[in-house]
């Protein structure tokens, strides 16, 4: 055995937490834009990548006030990931099964 290896007893819950933190850190380093805080602002370019919409569409939607956007004093458009996700979810179309289930629940 190598002299620089130290073995000590560790609780299973502590080991589990160490592994989870190491995996989170590895993912964050590999995909930094995917691991941003929900409250961290996105630029128009980042919002376009996140939503899959082109910048001109985002400008149009912001002008029409159909998308959640913030415009601080410098005039640039600022988006928040959590608000964009809620906006995307709000546009969900119901499936035939969901419509049938809603009708059945009404009866």
C-alpha cells in the first residue's frame, strides 16, 4: 500500500453526499451554461439559444409584450431562465388524452 493513502471510516450518508457534490461539480464544469442559477440574467443571444427562437423573434415578442423580459436602464433586453421556462410551459397544447380526461372528470 502506498504511504500517501489514508483510509478512515466514513458514514454512508457522508460518502453519498461527497459523490453527489463531485458529480454536480463535474457537470457544472463540463456544461457551465446549463448549470447557471435560475435568477442569473440571460442576454438576448443566450435567450435565443435557450428558447430556440431567433433574436428578431425575441425582439418582436418583447415589443408585443408576449414574452417575459426586463429592460434595465441601459436599454438592453434581459431574460431570466425560470421566467422563460414558465412562458414556454404556458404555451403547452393539451393532448387528445388530456382533453378526454378533463371531459371525463367534468362528467
